[in-house]
C-alpha cells in the first residue's frame, strides 16, 4: 500500500483548485462586496445566505452554522470523502500528479480511495453501455429511441446506452479493467445471487445519472423485452454514491441555466428531460424513482439562490423575484397526486411554484413528438400557479350545483388558502376561490379563519418553518406516535370501527397479497374513508395493486409500495407491513385476509349506495331521463354488493 501524499503535492492541489469553482457546482454564489461571494449554505437549510467564500484566500465560512475551511475540507464534508480521497479527486480535476512518501512514484490507478474507485467503475460502465447501443443486439433500444424522435446525436449528448441481455457482460468487462467483485457489488452495478454476482441491468435502455459535478453515480434502466420480468423502470440501488432522495437527473446539464435563468423545470422521466432540453427548455430535471421531496428542494434552492425575502412575488413582466419552480405532470390521476405532493414542498422555496400540464395530458416527450419543440416551450411558458391548479382540482371533487357541495368545497379550500406563503395575497385568492365556487367571499373568509385556528387543518406556512402543523399526530401502529422528522399524517381514531377495518385490510394486502380477492384492485381512489389509509391505498395502487404484489416476493412487494410512497406515507407503510394480524393460525390466514378485504370493499359499496340514494332523492321525478339514469345507477351498485356477498 502506498504511503502518505507528499506535502508539497497537497499544497499544489490546494493552490490550483479554485474554491469558487468547486463550491459553485453545489451552490449559486453571488458577489457580496470586494473579493467575496455569498450563497445558501450547503451544510444546513437556510433562507438567508450566510455561506461566504473568498477565492483569494481559498476559504469559506458559514456564519449560520459555523462550518468553514479550505477547498479540501469542503470536498471532504460535501461528498463524504477522506482526506486522501479528497486530494485525489481534486488532483484529477486540476491535473496535479501526486507522489507518495514510499517510493516517490505516482500512486497506481488501481489504488485510489474507495469512492474514486466506484466513480471510475461507473464511468467505465457508462462508456460500455454507450458503445453497446450501436451494436447488433441493441436494435430494440435504438427503435425505442427512434420511436420517441431521438437520434444518435441525442443519445450521445445524454450518454444513453444499452445493457446486453447476458448475465455477466458488464461484469467481465469491469473485471477485465481490474475491478474486484466486492467493488462491483458496492457500486450497485452487480447483484449478489446464490451462485455469485451478476449484472443488475440486462436487456435495457440505460441512462447514466450524474451528480452536479458531472460524475456518473448511478443508472436508470427501462425494460425493452417481454421476457423481462423486472419492473418497467429499474434504478441503481442506494449506495455510498447514489441516494435517490438527493438525485436529480439532468442536473449536470441544467445547473448553469438554472442559476442563470432562475428557473427550474421538474419533469417526470428521463425521456421528458431529453425532450425538454432538445426543445430549448434547458433547465429541465427529473427525480429518479421517487417523488420530489425536501432533499431535492435543497438542491434546487442552492442553484436558484432564492435568497430574497420578496422571493416568489410575481412581476408585471411575468417573471418572479427569486425565480420559478415549474412542475410538469401527466394529466391523469397519478399526475394530480404528484402535483399535490409537490404542493407540499412549496413552502421550502422563496421562488414561485407553478405547474404546467398540457390540455391533452401529454408529457414533454409525447408533446415534442406530436407537435414539435415549440409546443414544449409553450407548455412551460403557459404554466399556472401551483396553488390554483391544486385548488381547482380539489373543487372538481364536489358538486357545486348543490349547497352541500359548495359548503364542502369551501371547507376543502380553506386550509390551502390559509397556507399561502404571501399573506398579502390571501385576500385576492379568497376572492378568486369564491368566484370558482360561486359563493360569497365572506363565507370563504370565515372558513379560512376557522382553518387558521384549527392546527390540524392548516398547511404549514413560511412562518412555520415548513414543519408539520403542531396539532397533527403522526400515524403509528395502534394510533401511537411515530418517530422521525418526516411530515406527519393525522392519526386515525383507534375507536373508529371503520378505521380499524380499513387498517386491517391494508395490513392484509401488504403482507398477503396472494390471498387478496380481485375486487380489491377494482376499488377507486376514494374507497378508503380515513385519509391516512387512503394515502397508503394510493401507494398500493401505484405499485400495481395486489395483483402486482402476487408477482413479487414479500420484500419486493413492500419495497415496491414504499417506492411509490412520499416520506410521510412510507412511515405508515412500514408500520403496516410489520403489524400483527388478529388471526395467528397459518391455515386460516387466507380466509381471514379475504374476509377483512371483502368487508372494506363492502363498506365502500355501501357508501356508494348511500350517495346514489341521496342523489336520487334530490332529483325531480318529473325529469324522467335524469331520474331513471340515477335509479339505474343505484340498482347496479346494489347488484354489485349482492354479488360480493353471495361470492363470500
């Protein structure tokens, strides 16, 4: 093993590595006096910039948290490197040839620090996949790209490649480059089986996922062949390099335009990022297999540099102070839920948050193919405030032609209005919502005041520091408090029999999907009455329902549901996945699971019957068309319920 790096080489690295360039890969810096730069601290969350950098002396200091040091210490703390690894990383960027005390020669390339070895493995793998894309076995991959209007130069720009179908194609290539099996498993490029390791990615289109510095840290892979039994999209697992909650695909290409234009466009997939960039929307990024969350927000905020207290204020020109966060979503139910999750992150920004959804529901990739690049640009330019989008979607759930529907709509909108960051805008928004609903503004104002005085109904505002409302109790098994700092869901009342039955059904579905009757997967998104359980049910549906769970092992099934869960819901999913069922006889589990699930399905049908009867009672019998249609709907639901009970 080589010895210590020579002191003069360390000093040379420190001198050549410009601290402002290294820091700027993570933080947007602005001039703050002669020779000084300032930005948001990358080591703690803050709204006012207190992270100061002085390039002339090569040092930084945060007056908020006290972190400080030179360029080497910054890299060590930011990327979790040892001193030697940080020196080697910076030497590679600055062209310094390192010498070691023992022998006086350059350290062999086979012996860098662990992180550098893993980064090198990913670089070699990315080159390998890119080369395979032009090979004879990659016809399906090239067809996939061509069908989405991507040519060879587009693939080269984004580093898109192809993973051969063989079980050890990449393994043999990397081991031929001197990488050990332990390194390959640690990288996430290989999986460990009973007979040894094998390629994690096989027969798939490959996208290299890079960090903000441009280093490849993982991959996203899309299924191509029908005989591939894996998920449609498969990402690198959590490794020392790859943390999905911190990663944004395309950030390496978008970072400069994000900082320059004070705008970031969050799309939903790899091909959407490609389509957006090729259409001129060069600030587009996407999350990798998870919802946009708090850690993603921190990455975006540092690049935007949304540091002013007036951030988020829209100007007459159409721009905003502090920049813009624009979310694009599909126009379906899943896209709506994604918008609501993104709305929960709104308070983390001074920038204004928007949503862009095409009228026909097409994503940027489809839009570019159907209508050209200008349509993608128009989609982004035609964005609307995220607040308006989410509220209008909520209002669609109510029948605004009835008094009851209008009252319910006002009550649903009130907590959202109360959570608007800019309090000076709330009166205007109250007037707008009153117009949407068709009610008096005073009624809206009263409900907003009531929401403000009821902590459990409030959205966290900027004055709350983006924390959960103080009156909320986290969901836990049995209704007790849960640990962790994740946003919390209100705990269901353990005395409520409906809440108990719904909970049991979800426990059963998560633990025994093979015994769940098909009727469960036919339930709609509003089948669960308790909000917490409704959120878990949404994650289960997004993961493919019980039918999808039957195709996976128990661990894979719960992991699939967790993959579809925001952080607050993931806590609940985990609790339900390990909870005990009242039935402890193995032979009776199947019948028990079927029974509890049928009970929830029956309750859902009963609610639908009650709603249908109520609707029928409100109709005028003289309006034969509407009355007969409503009556037929009631009979159909009652028939469905009878069939369910008879089959039991």
